[in-house]
């Protein structure tokens, strides 16, 4: 009996903690991990683009740890989503939204591992574009975070007009910033091809890959914003 009590005492404390929270609270817990990851990634990318690879391996490891912690939150939410719980959106769409948030973390994790495996020098001429693009993408995620964090107020106030309008403004910012990031990516791609003769084929491929994967982060942030817009429209 004593052994059984000890066994229960040490069983899945993290899961038990999240199980007591509402789905929207866990969504915000997951978003906190996205924010932690993006803050680290944003600073790390700027240093990487400038040729400063010191501590990048540590950064890569830290982002992997954050991504794993977020996966635990997502898995617990999926496994313990009450069937009788009233929600302002379809539960399937709710889980789709958290998967889109999770995709931001997945892309960040894959990106830093790729950068760490092959440290391709960013041509000096392109560094300002790469840095500007990165900042736009991080701002896109930041605007998405504000919109997601507004969910609690939306739900608690039964979607009153003031809270709806505030969320709409955040959503508009996400779309505008994502559009600006896309324009920067176009300029980056154009710049890479203009320097193609001075680069190895693998460098060209790798630079294009960096532009794609960083930009994908903004795309997933926009997908979360679209989910919020659909929820408000109901």
C-alpha cells in the first residue's frame, strides 16, 4: 500500500497540473512557449545573419527544449479535452489552431537545426534584407500573440463589441505584417539570384531555404489569426 501511495505521488505532476486548467488557459500556456521560443529565435537569427555563430548550438538546444515542453501541453490538452465542454468554436477547429501555433515551434526547431548543421555565410549585401525580414516575421508572431491573449477577455465578456473590435485590430496587424514579410522575402529571393554567380549551388539552395522557413513562421501565425477571425464572426 505504501509503495502504491509513493507511485501515485510521483505520477505525471505536469500533466495533472494542466488537466485542471480550461482549454483556453492551456492555449495561452502553449502561446507562452511560442513567445519564449520566438524571443530567443529573433535575437539568434540576427547574430547568425551577421556571422556570429557563438553559442548558436546552445540556442538550438534551448529551442528544442521549449518545443518539447509545448508538445506536452498540446498532448495533454488533446487527451483531456472534455466532450461536454461548451466552447465558442468547434473543438476540431480549436485543435487545428493549437496545431498551427505548434507549427511555429516546429519550424523554429527545424530551422535552427538546419542552420547549426551548415553555417552558411549570408552575403554582406543581403544581410540587411535578411535581418529586416526576420524582424517582420517576429512582429507578425507578436501581433498574433496579442490576438490570442485577448481570447480570455472575449470569452469572459461573451464577445462584447469593444473586445471584438480590439481583437479585429490585432488580426489586421497580423495580416499586414505577414504581407510586409512576404514582400521582404521576395526581395531576398531576388537578391539571392542576383548573386548566384558568386555563390555555390549549395549556398544558393541554403539561402533560399532559410528565407522559406523563416517566412513560413509568419504564415502559420496568419493561420491562427484567421481562426480567431472565424471565431469572432460566429
